[in-house]
């Protein structure tokens, strides 16, 4: 018999029922249209980590690994969005905002 997770032990971030402060994947119910949205999220996370790292007086090479991963994953998702939608309009809109 399949065991379901004990929802009382789940972090509130992942519990349904709250309209703010939780994480909802596939929120548009059309996963193939959300690549650009997720790409922007990974890109923004990479930028935030990069800025935080650069604010320090020194850092080591390993601290850059998550940043590179986030940027590479954002690039992959941007490319998927362009391939699926073919026009790149959402990418041009994003580029003008940064």
C-alpha cells in the first residue's frame, strides 16, 4: 500500500491552502508555456547570489558553482521557451527589463 507524506510535518512553504507564501509548480496548468517564467526565476536567483558573493571582500571558486548552475539552467529554459514558441518575444521583453 502506498504511503502518503504526513502533511502535518511538511514545511508551510509547500502546503496548499495559502494564497501567499507557498510554492506552486505548474501554476498556469500548461507546463510547456512556463519555461520562460522558470527561466526568469533561475536567472534572478543567479543574479542575487552573484551580487551577494561580489559584496564580500573575498570568495572562493566553489562559491561560484551554484551561480554558474543557475545561469546555465536559466539559459536552457530560455532556449526551450524560444524553441517551443519560436518568436522569442517574451525573451526580448525580459532583456529590456534588466
